[in-house]
C-alpha cells in the first residue's frame, strides 16, 4: 500500500503483470522424484510409449504407477516458490535493479533520473515509473524472458486489480484502495462459493484437455464431482432452486 501511495504522489505510470506458469521457469536445484498414479501415469506413457512404458508398474490394487524426476520447480513442491524468487530476483539484479534492504520482493532502479519500482508477490508484479515507455519496456523484457511459451498478462491505466485489491488512481496524486469484490466473495454462502469454485475449475480442465489433445493424447470425458446437495440443485435447476443468498447468480 505504501508503494501505491508513492506511485500516486509521484504521478507514476503503473502496470500490473502476471507471469504464466511461473514456477516452471525455474530449474530444480536438487534431485526430486514424484510418483504419478492411475490415469495421469497412463497419459504420460501415451506421450512416448517407447520411452515410458518400461517404467510403468502396478501397485497391489493394479493401479499403474510411474516415478518421474522433476527438471523444473513444480507447484506443490516445498522449494518451488524459493527457486522462482531466486530466478526473478536474479533477473532484476542482472538488469541493474537493487533489491530493497528490508523487503526482498521489492526492486528499484534509477532510469532517466527517476526511480523505477517493481514489487511482486510470487508471480504477480506491480511496475511503476514516471514514464510510460519505461514501464512498457520492463514488461517487454519480462515477456522476452518469461513469455516464450505463453505471453505475460499485463494491464496498465488508472484503475487496476492487484492481489484482490482495486487500485484507483483516477484522482490526481491520490490512490483509493478497496477490496469490495474480494470481501463480497468471502461473504457468499457456501453453496454459491462451491458453485463458483466449480466454474473456476472448468477453465483449468478445458486448458488441460486442449493441451493433451494438441499433444496427440486421446482425452476421455471429464467428470467433476460435487457433494453439496444445494449446489447440485442450483446447477441443475437454476433460479428455481435459488435462495436469498444465491438469487443474484445467473445459472
């Protein structure tokens, strides 16, 4: 929040950037093995049967199992966040930035006699400088390094979304920070929250299906399991099953 205040006071141009598949950009720095089981193991084998089939084995329940060695920092491993932080911070240092003494997720550099500041939380970045072309230049460099497989998502302007907050710079030399949407989502009923969670999961499922299909893998029908009876009724019947807490949902 303090950095947002500085942005407003100095009338900086601000942009928010997100690095897709962040952890997978970082190399694993030690030997880490992961056990794949069931359908995911079989799908890996289908990518290259000659390579992987000989490593498949079955457990007591006759479920296919496959051990793999991780080359990249994978989400869920203990060191993934640290490895990506090292990669990102080393990148900024290489570009001439200096990490803040008290916060190692803040980097500063004087560009055209003005301070450029990058702050980040995992893979979500906020970049600011007095000149728009400097901010755009930083985003271009980030895209060149981290956006080869999938382009970086970046937005600029006077009204921005960052880490659940709305940053409103529309008033001169001022910033208004609010979290109305985030709080509203937190206050939703469990039924609505679960329905929203299912909807969020659909995007990930569709991406995975398209990715595997593009790799030549035959993808079976995907089933999402839901055990909340109210959520099931709402999904099946729409507004006829909605209550006072879910009336504003369009199902």
